[in-house]
């Protein structure tokens, strides 16, 4: 009975960690906002998309490699738990 309880507990913990993680379908690297004081985190890959947040210089984000689209990269901002797009010219990784 104890082995079953430990197994169930481990599965619950593992399942919870999978639920609260960003989607890592692409390779992810850490990147930092550079070359500006603030950069807009947008809803899509372009300046015409809605602004979700403004990130100050030095902010660390997860950069999804292979997500290049229209000069923008898909990123995950862990502090606010949101995924959006940042112009690649303002990122360093």
C-alpha cells in the first residue's frame, strides 16, 4: 500500500510540474532585452499586434529558437507567465 501511495504522489507532483510549465515544443534558450530602454512584448510577430507588456533592458526571457517570423522571435516572460513576440533586434542570447 505504501508503494502505491508514493507512486501516486510522485505522479501528482510530476503532473503538476507539467501543467505549470510553458510549452517547450521548440528549443528554448535564455535571452535578454538589449539595445533599448524598453521593448514591447506583443501578441503577434509585428508592430501592428496588441502590446501585452513593456520589458525594460536586462529583462530575461525564454526565446523559442526557430520561431523567427517577420523579424520577431517568440518568447516566454516568466515574471508575468505570458508568451508573446519581441523584435529580434532587441534580443541577445
